[in-house]
C-alpha cells in the first residue's frame, strides 16, 4: 500500500476511534447528569467524524480518478471502524436525549 493511502486509512481508524471514544464519554457524562460536558463530547465526536470523512473522501477521489486503491484487511477495517463510529455517535445522541428527558 502506498504511504499516502496508508496515512488515509490510518486517519479513518484514528479519527473513527476518537469519535467513538468521545461518544462513549458523552453517554457517561449524561448518565452522571452533566449535559453540558456530554454535549461538548458529542461535538468532539462529530469533529472527529468530519476528519475521518476527509480521509475517506481522499481515497474515494483517487479511486474515481482511476487510481486503484488496494483492498486489504487494513482498508476494510478502516471502513468498518468509521461506519461503527458513525452509528455509535448517532446512538449516543439518542441516549443523551433520553437521559435529558429523564432528568427533566
């Protein structure tokens, strides 16, 4: 795998992981009643997802321009990591909303 493509794949994994971690922390903060911090953690998760999407867009652009991107386990893992992080962040927002309603 070319170094530039490896950097993009690792960007997906790193930023996706950061998003999931921040989303999990957001749930814990909401559970503890700190909704301000929960919202801040969700914002951080969303920012990490944007960074991950930038990495993904770079790979997709290269593929669309005719540059073959090798598919290996690391590439598949990075995409899986991103999709899981997106779903987890979306679910975290819903859980936080439930905690807010319970608290009110």
